[in-house]
C-alpha cells in the first residue's frame, strides 16, 4: 500500500497545516486527516495538495518500507486475474549509476510525464548501448535522449531521434552514454 508523504514535504517546505489548507482551498483539519490517513487520499486530493505544495504528485506518495509489493495474481487476455501467490515485485532501481529524465512531449512509445531511469555505462561498454534509447552527453556538452547506433568512424556513434521528427547526428563523439532501463508511467490521473 502507498503511504502519504504530505507531512514530510509540508515540513520540509516550512508550511503549516493552515498554509497548505489555504492554498488547497480546504481546512487545516482536512489536511491533517489526509496526512495521517484518517481520510482517504484520492487522486484528486493528491493533485490538489501537490499544487498547494508546489511539487509533483508522485512525490506525495511513497512505497512501503523496502519497496516490495505483493503480486495479487496474473491477468489473462480476457481480463481475468488468477489469484495465486506469485511472490513480490522489488521496486528498486536496476541501475548502478542512475540518471533520470522526465518526458516533456510525446515521442514514439514515451508519453508526456513519463520518467525514464537510465544507467551510465563505462566507455568500454558503449557497444552495449547500440539499438537502445539513451541519455547521451556529446563532446560539446549537449545532453540528448536518442537511440544509439554504431558510428561509421571508430570511436563514434550515430544518434537517431526517438520521435518521428528530428535530425540524425552521424559519427558523434560522446562523453557519456546511459541506456534507458526503467520506464515509470503514472496511470489514472483523474
């Protein structure tokens, strides 16, 4: 079950219950109940409070300690869920040297608001990034999120736009490559 971080973020920002209530158009008592779990924290409340706190809605929620979530069952193509003990999903980063980006505009399979976790790899492993979507830092210092292909010249890569638009950058020298390893997408934002 998700846990609320409203109190933690409110205190980090030096705000009182009344400050948040005024910004969210409600009472301090309601904010207090939402913080403690005495009142259900719906998606609409998460969005209202996130706006009042000036933070991303996802920041208001945290996973249970340890980040493990029990798997309820397996869904078949007709939507039926078989209830079997399938273990747990460990919601931890699968990156040794993580970097993250937020998608600003839809591009191919990525949607506006998605978060992509990437894992920086050493230069001698750059060939492992071929054909993958990556954060790339060019020798000129530009950061790009593009697909990586082998360059025609030794020690270079070709950068291909992920979206249908954009320019191919051939034989580019790079300082850093971080292939995408995890997509985080919020569902049901009403």
